[in-house]
């Protein structure tokens, strides 16, 4: 499911649970509304899993590869603490933010993509004039090949980028290298901290042990750096140590957050503090992602203009060169 569909899906589940419906009743009500196939599969698997005696968490993602660690961790904490509605609302807010960011990024890319297609057209159009080939067939074939090449290059680039980001979830060195890139650092860091604090907050509300809370938050962060730091927190929590000093000493956590956590740990207000920081990081992530989209759009637009300029200049240089040699033996 897309982020937009997950936002709607979790919003509906949270609404029904807050109204007093049980999870199986909520699933039945939603199935009666002719849900998209992917959502219906999840809810049918949930109902079957509960019928077989499994937990909500185990049954929820049993047939859906698209259910992430963040969702499983959040739902698991909500189920154990009797706060499923809050867990679903947390997920709805998070995916709503992601959906808005992606929609904004796509909207920004429309014009550069249009200019790219126009540039390919203008670059290919003069080519038959420089050869003995004429006719619409020659032009159409060249245009098709140029478009296929552009689409293939875009697909390869996106595939490599996705592989790089997925690898950064597991490799600390790669994660740190990516976090040194301007604009990327803020967007990735804020998103990872938003996931971390959301799950951590839900673990506190659900009354989970600090060991389990830190482990769940570390898995959900989708950051090798935060994952490593979270596992160290879990070890310290198992030894009965306070976690604030470790966060202050770790470069994985923003200093303002670490200081706030340390004071909240002393004052016993971790639940309120983590709720506030979760909202802060989510807002920061939205702004940083918008800034990153602006930079990427500007770079793409500049590249497209350079490509178009090269095509036009190449044509006219060839054309004037041909004029200079007219009449030569």
C-alpha cells in the first residue's frame, strides 16, 4: 500500500476502535466498505489469525510483506498496553505526513519532467535533417529509442538509489556517509528519529520494559546508526542504568533531544516528553523532505536545461558546418 492508503487505513481503524469496536468488529465493518484489495487481504488475514488464536500483532502482517517494522512494533506495543487506537492513530499521522511529502515532491517534479520530454523531442527532431533519412518513420523511431533510453536510465537510477537506502538501514558506515550529505542528512535523520520516538513513546504508554521499548524503537527507526545506539540502550536498561547519559554521549541522537530525555527521565515525564519530540521530529522531517525535494528538482531542472541546450547547440553547429561546405567538391 502507498503511504496515502496506509494513512486512510489506519485512520479508519483508529476511529472505529476509539468508538468502542473490537478489532474483529472494526475489520468486519471496514471490509463491508469495499476496501482496496491489499487492505482487504490484511484484514481477512487478521480475522483468520485471531480465529486461530494468534495475537493481533502476529496476525496483522501475516500475509502482507508491505507491513513494516514500524507498524509491527507500534501495533505490538499498542496491543500489549491496551492502546491499539492510539497506536493506529500514531501510524495514521506518520503515513499522512509521508503521503503529503511525496505528493508535494511529485508535484514539484511535473515541470522538469515535462521539460525533459520536450528536450528529447527537440533534440531528436533535427537529426533526420543531418542524414539522408527522411519521413515520419525515421523520426518516430529515433524519438522512441531516445525515450526508452531516458526511461531505462531513470529506472536504473531509482533502483540503485533504493538499494543504497535499503543497505543504509543495516550498514552503519554507509548510514553515516549518507547522513553527511547536505539536505539528505536532515531529512533522513528527522524521519528516523520520528520513527524511533513514536515507537518509544508507545512502549512507555503501554508499560513495556525499557529493554523491550529500546529494542522495538531501534528496529523501527530504519537507521543502522540509531539501531546500533538503540541496542546499546537496551543493554544498559537491562543492567538497570539510566539511559539519558548514554543518549547524551551518543552522536546518534540530537543533543537537544538527549538533554530533554535526560531531564524527563529524572522528572518522570518521559511519556509527555516523547510525545512532544515525536511531533517535533515529524514536523522537521516534513520540512526537511520538502527542502530536499526543492534541491533535487532544481538539480534536475538544471540538468534538463543543459541537455536541451547541448542538443540545440549541437544541431546548429552541425547545420552551420554543413552550410560552410556547400559547393565543395
